[in-house]
C-alpha cells in the first residue's frame, strides 16, 4: 500500500492537514484517474454513512445491565491501597523485623560468650546443677565509677572527731592508683590540699 | 430505546458531559448517572457488535458481557483522562473479536473451498441470521443489502468501517485498537469501500442478467 493509495481516504475522512489537502486538491485537478477513484470511494462511503442503521439494544438487556450495576454498587468495595503506602508499609515491617532479629542475635551472642568463658573456667562435676556452680564462681563486681580515690595527707585529729567518717574508711578498698581508672568521665577523686 | 420511565433521569444529567457522569458514578455510585451514560451510548455499542456478529442473541450476550466488564473494571482500569466511550468501545471490540475468533477455530475455511462454485464453507451455509435480522429490525431493502455486503467483508475491513461509522473514531485510535499502523488502517478502509462497491456492482449485474 503506497501513500498515494490512502490519500483519497485521508482526504475524505479529514485526516489530512491543510497543507496536504491543498497539494492533494491540486493533484486531483491534473489527474483524472485520481478524481474517478475519489468520487467512487465518496459515493460508497456516503451510502454506508446514510444507510447503516443505529440499532438499539433490547430493553430487557438494558434493564439487566442496570440491575447488575445496582447490585454491584451494593457490594462492599475493597478500597485498593495506593502503591506508595504499600511500599512504605513493607519497608517499615522489614526494618522492624531486621531490628528485632539483630537485637536478638547480639543478645544471644553475648550470652554464648559468657557461657563459653564460664564453662571454660570451671569443669562442672556431673550431677551438679549449673545454678549452684554459678554462685560459687561469681567474682565480686566492682563498679569503678563508684570508687572514691583519696590522695594526700589525712588529718588524724579531724578523723578521730568524726567516728562515722572514720568507720566509713573500713568500707573503702584500695583498687590501685588513680591513673588506672578507665572511665574518667564519671569518676571523681576526693582530694585534700594543705591550702 | 431508553430505560423504564419510572427510573427517569433528572433533566440536568442530559447536559452533563460523559466525564462528569462517570465521576458521579465512580465516586458516589450514582446509578442514574450510569443509566444516562448507557442511554447515550448503548445504540452505538450495540450496533457495532451486531454489525460484526449478525446475530441478535449473540449481540445481546456480548453487549451484556461488555457492560458487565465496564461496571466491574471501571474502578481498576479506567483512567478518567481518556474518553469513557473509547474505553467502552475497546472492551466491546475485544469481546466481539474474541467471539469471532472462537467461532473460526471450529472450521478450516481454506480447506473447504469449492473451486467450481467459487464458494467456501460459509458461503454454502444458509444465511439464517440475515433472515432473522430482516424480520426483527424491519429495515428497508437497500439497508439489508448493505448489511449483507458488510457481513461479507473480511473481519479487519469490517472492523475499521464500523468503528469509523458508529464512533467517528479517529484513524489513529482505530490503528491503536486494532494494533496496526495508521496507513494500514486507512488502507483497510479503502479496500473495504472498494470491495463494497464491487459487491453492489456484481449484484446489479446479476439482477440485470436475470431480467
């Protein structure tokens, strides 16, 4: 099918732009065959246009469609969730799940390390439950943040005047030089100067 | 034909555009808006289907199938940017073509071609539908002749003629709907009209010879 074959239809059906129309009309004037084809197609096209009937659907069919529409409207509609909300929900759920998984994993891992070190130090005799051995093996925990470090000279007279203060010394245990304190941010030293 | 009188549609609906009616139906389940839409377009949809299948019962079924899909799919697949009737037409066209292709599967037409009489299987079948069609539609002789010739056109050519005639569908849309280029769609229209012209001429010749 060449372009010129469809020109008559394009012209008759107003599918040409104005410039194409002018060129085609000039061609018709000089080409009698093209004019004959154009008129032939125009005649049959007009016949189709004027004779084809508009047929209405039967009333019963229209009523049944209308009834179906009413029934469909009464059904509860499932509202479709916008895709971006679905994606956001999926990301949220994934984040929560991964978070829980990671926390759980690290907790389990720490537990494993503790158990491993604990078991390596003590050989559990058979028949002894783990809870009993745990109490025996507990090493006193020292909160280094709560340790009070004293440096300098102590005034014996002042100390003797205050028995409560003196008794409190009995509870203090030296743990090493002040430089060993690892967490310096929260520890403090009680010092006394001669000034 | 319009729907029953007791369900008359308010007069202001007549003045509304299709898009406004569609919006009312979709957002507010306004059944009167749907009825107005159907009243406006049902004849064109039905005529197209009927002109393609040439059988009242089948046309009724395809028409119902079309509007059932329109009702159920409107929320999901119809984009309000496009023309509603073009969307409906696409559904009607697909349903019609599906039916025609299903019918074709049962008979191998090429193998049943008779060289002597130059007829195929379909030509030799009694044209009961054409008779029924004349009985029920009460159409004049020239229209009946035209419908008969159109029914003898190849499916592709018939589709283009009907879509153009009943919907004044632009060739660009026809090309998209039938999945061909615009030039092919225009060419099919041209061949359809030339074939119709030949069919009318042949019939005149036969009548002249018989006299």
